[in-house]
C-alpha cells in the first residue's frame, strides 16, 4: 500500500536501515525524493566512518541501478569505541521501474 507516495522517507532505526532500504525506495514517488537514512558504522583508526557508510549504501543503490546523490552526511554521535551513528540525506533523482524484491 505504501508504494510511490512519498517525497521524503525517514529511516530513524539504524539497526535495520540497510535491510529496509529497498522498502524506502519503493515508498518514494517514481520521480524520486529524499531518504533520510541513519545507520551505525565502525571505523578502524584512520578510517573515515562517513565515507565507509556512504560507500556501503552507494554500492547497494548502484546495484539496484538507482540514480542518486548523497547530499548531506554527518556523524550524529559516537555510540562506542570507534562506533558512530551517521545520518545521510540521499537524493533519489529517478528510481525508474524499481520495485522491492520481497
């Protein structure tokens, strides 16, 4: 029921965000919108946790052949030794004929 209706999708549950990214895409209108995506990321000393998460999410979106741009990214807070909660604002320009696989 909640397909092709949203201009913006909020994903405030970091534990499940990556798993449910395809459902967020399905909820967006066909011409796209913004996904406000929270996730946790671990980074070793010298690694950039924002870049690491952006690469992970970008990889999934590229696999799905989605036209996107990460407009904003920042560390929200540290949640443990080298564990970070990060937020990404992802502009989906056009999701084409995307439909969730489940």
